[in-house]
C-alpha cells in the first residue's frame, strides 16, 4: 500500500475557532506544531486536533501527531489554545493564530 502513496507538505494556520484542515481526499496526515514561529520567535501555543465536534488531541509546541487516518482533510479540525501560566492575567494571554506543518499522504494518481 505504501508504494501507492504520495506525500505533500503544506503549511496551515489555526486560530481559536475550530476549522477543518482544508478540502481534498487523503489517506492520512501527520501534523507538526512548530517549536518556533516562521519569524523566529518562540511558539507558546498548543494546537488542538480532532473532529468537527471536538478537538481532543493536544499538541504542545514542538510536538508531532501520530498518523491520523481520514478520507478527506475536511474531516480533521484544528484550533489553538494558548499555553497559560496560572499567574498570567487574561490580557496577557496570546490567542493569535499559529502556523503549523501538515504532511498529507494521498493515493498516487496513475499516469499512462
């Protein structure tokens, strides 16, 4: 089966509102929550992954998900959750979007 797959890499963005990864057929994905943002600053945002009804898988900065099997990218939802310290006042909580990497495994299209 692995010989029939191709891998695509995309960058995606999540914010506090749950949203699908995108649209398009797939076999599986691996999501990587970057340790650092693209601009070189540290990433302190947790990425929550799951279905449309709930995002139950928590990914800390620098963490990579296990293989997530799905038929379409729209079946996988993501959202952010800022990493908090108990001492942080609400106005210091950063709820900005976070960029992350998605490895998409799709069935290879046969060319003749």
